[in-house]
């Protein structure tokens, strides 16, 4: 058992210069240290997925807006392997075909997935806050395979708190903890599955986030990696829905859902807040 002066934390391993961060257990350090100490290990020969850097027409740029609305999982961080690992266990326990479930579950809150796939006699129990909280708690404890999308840390740190929000299908506790685990800047506004009655692809979440920023959805740009979220951004009336081709979904699915332009990571873009308060998004030259 650990002594009271130690914390069980994570090691952040930096991969190659344009690769994501990988997280694994575990680093012990004195809790009396005034700040988190991150040990950067030697670069590993692990490459970010071999994905097209950009699917766009140069005429789409520059994009000017007043607010940025980010999905979380698959857009800022990627816990796909974690989520799929836990859904596989659930499917095995409930005689549900995993491949069929996972094909339609990305970007959707757990309570929506349960409505579609849980056995009829368990629907009432599985829609209770207690059950859904337990389901997310199990996933929350798992950080093996978590990836931080390249450029996410630097981008969020550069943005004024008045200019961005996060809209996620995760519950509130899950979302808050993921930002703590990864060291990403704390969102000034966060709309989670806990705050909405209808999850993505319904536009409620993005419309709510824009309103809390004091903006109309047409003044905002959405960043999304999943078709459900892309459709939510389009339905909300966002000025643009930028598809994040981070490997969680096939590229053609992002295109079909209405994402445009499509990028591999935030490193494909220059995003800056201008003196007049507007945000300008341009394509980063290779």
C-alpha cells in the first residue's frame, strides 16, 4: 500500500514531433510537490496514423468566427480504444453484436446507446442515473491507450476563456476528469450528456454552448470527429463544422455527415484571435 505522501499518477510519453501523447500507468511522486512533474521519455517510434492531412478547398479559408465549439473525445483527446474495450465487455454480457453497436455509438451519449441496445426488460434500470454513473465510472478509471490530439494543448492555452466551449456526449464527471488527466485547459463552458435531454446528432448541445457564449450558432465553428456530432453541428447552424480525421471514423463518413473542411489535427491549422475579437482560421502551409 502506498504511503500517504504518494500519489498514483500517469506518465505522459511524448512521441514523435507530430504525434499524439500516449498515457500509461504509473508514476509515483511526493504529493508535497507544488506542481505536477511530467517526465518526458525518449521519443518512441510510434507514428500518428497515416491519414490525409487535409481534405479541403483552399477557397474555404480564411474562416472567421466569434466562437469555437469543440467535441471532446476524438477531437481534443482520443479514448476510442478504452471506450471500445468497455463496450465489448458490455456486449458480451448482453448478447449484443459488438461490431453493430460500435458502428452507431461513436459520439453518442451512453443513455442514447442504451435506448437502442439494452434488452427491453432492463431498459428502466439502465436509464437510471445510478446505472449510467457506474458505467462511466468504470471507463473513467481506465487510461490505458488514451491519446491527446496534436496541437490541442497549445490551442486551448492560447484561447481567451470567452471564445470557446466544449460539447461532449460524456457525462459531467467523466468530462471533468478527462481534462484533469490530460492536463488540457479547463473549459470555461462545458455542455455534457448530463446537461441535455437529447444527445448528438440533435443540435441541443451546440445550441446551448453558443448561447452560453453569448453567440448565435452561425457565429461559431464546430470541431468534430464523429458523424453524429458533425450532424449536430450542421443542424445547429454552425458557420462551419471542421471534421477531425483523427482515425476514430472512416474519412468518407465525415464527408457524408457534412464536415468541411477536414483536417488530421490542429497542427494543420492556424487559429488566432484578432484585435477586434474575431477568430481567424487559416490553413497552415506545409
